[in-house]
């Protein structure tokens, strides 16, 4: 097994700075998710690790080896891509065996590993079929099997589930997580799907404009985003941000006043609060309900506070109606104060 390290990694495409001095350490056996909007540099970072892109500055390490100038085949990593690139003219067995044959393993060894991989991914009934005779989900499992049967200590996955329909995706997500639990390969997994990131990652590295803006466990990323960007990107619906001003230890907004962060008098703030961390009933926020959406497991309210809109998760059997005046109570320990000018959290995330 092996850790993975990026130290001040830079990549430039013409005038585009795709990676701006990225630092990231992925521990041995860790499942690290790279998450961020389209174009933020996730795939480029993965390709730099694989050796498919030459870096323009910095160092890439696998274990204690500097692999920055090594060809892909000498980096000993396995990869699964979005298009899952299974070979259509090869049967499932041969597809899974491909990497092992390239690595010149013995026939017996190949047979044993393909059987193991097929068992792990429940592909045994399909070994004699061609990819064209499989469903999308089964083809995707073939691509994963092909990657994991090699003994590469590092596994890279670039949006491997994005071509699957919603139900299959849900299933495959759990499968991949179970698989990682069993095989514990160091994994770097690219996605722009925040649910996938939250559910699978040991840690998540959130990227924006070629930089990593926060790295932490899913729980911390969700509860204590380092910036408005992270709070807005993660969570569906995203975190609410209400404008206010700090005054003598309180935060004063349009139509509300609540205890605020100390020592920030006169500073413009944003009160960050998740929709499920707001209670309907007694509370300091005066609101008018704009929309009520019953969603089965909960009711989603859109309410106006002053001139701003707020999302609130209420009970599934919520009695609240559109146009009703209600009071709302944000759970104080769930509030995340942001500096309105910089967009950064007032308290450093711990
Ligand atoms: P997506 O989620 O859409 O796949 P991403 O976060 O993986 O996006 P990258 O593919 O890493 O983003 O791209 C980062 C930036 O580098 C983008 O601005 C992209 O247009 C640019 N880029 C990537 N590859 C190349 C290339 N081969 N030539 C020129 N520009 C590139």
C-alpha cells in the first residue's frame, strides 16, 4: 500500500492555470474524494497523479517515491474512468484479465485473480459474455474489477458512476464503498456529485479554480464549511446565508437580532445555517412562508426573512401554509458565521 502526496503541484494549459500550487496528502488506504464544480481541476489533478499529464511545477509522490517524471506504466496505479472503457471485442473474463496480462502474470495467477475479482463484484455469471451483452451497471463493474484485480496500491476513479441511472448509481455507490472497506486500496475518487462525496469519502478535498479550498471529513465539511463557497456547494438545498452586522456581541439583520460572534463590531457578516438546523415555532426570526413543498420524508419551506429567502426543513406532517407568518429558531451551535466581504468563515475550522 502507499500514500499519495501532491506538493505545490502546478499545471498550465496555455493561458489556463488548471492547478495552482496544490498541496494534498492522501494517507495509505484512505478514500479521498476530489469534489468541485466543472472545470475546477479535479480530472487534471488525477491525470497528473496517473502520469497522463506532465506537471509544470511541484512534486507528485507515491509512497516515498517522487514519481513526477515517471511514465504512467511505472507508477503502478490502477484507473477507472467515466467512460469505463471496457474493450467491446473482449469477453468479460479477458477484460478483467487485461491488466494482469500486461503485467505478465502467470496463467494460474490470472485465473485466480479474475475469479476473485468477479466474485467480489458479482460478475461470475457474465464472464463469457461480451460487454455489449451487459447492462451499463454490469459494464461499470467490469471496469472496476479490471482495476482492482491488479495489485496496484493506488486506485484512481474519475466519475465512474456518472453514466449510470439514478437507481443503479445508488447501488453502485454502496458497492464501491463496501469494496473499499474490503480491499482498502489508497483511492482518489473524482466527482462533482456532493452526495457521492459525502457518502463515500474518508475525507473530501473541495476544489475551486485549480485550488483546494478545504480538506476534511464529510462531517466537518458539511457542518463547518470553511467558506460560503463550500457551504453553498455542499448540501441540497445548500446552506442559507442571511446578511447581518455584528454589534456588541449580537448579529443584527433585517428583522432579527441574535447572539453573534464576539469582537467583530461593525463587521458585515453572513449567518450560515443549514435548512435542517432551523426549528419552526418560537425563535428570533420573523418570517413569511412563500412556498410549502411536501417531499415525503420532510416538508421543505421557503420563507422570507426581511428581503431574503430562507430554506427550512420541517416535519413531514408540517401544518405550515403558504403566506403564514411564522417564527424560526436557528440552532445556535449549528450557525456558521462568515465574513460577508471575504466569504470566509469567521472561526477557523478545526
Ligand atoms: P469536469 O467536472 O467538467 O470534468 P474538472 O474539475 O475535472 O471538470 P479539468 O478537466 O481538470 O476540470 O479542467 C481544469 C481546467 O483545465 C479547465 O479550465 C479545462 O478547460 C482546462 N483543461 C483541461 N484539460 C485541458 C487540455 N488538455 N487543454 C487545455 N485546457 C485544458
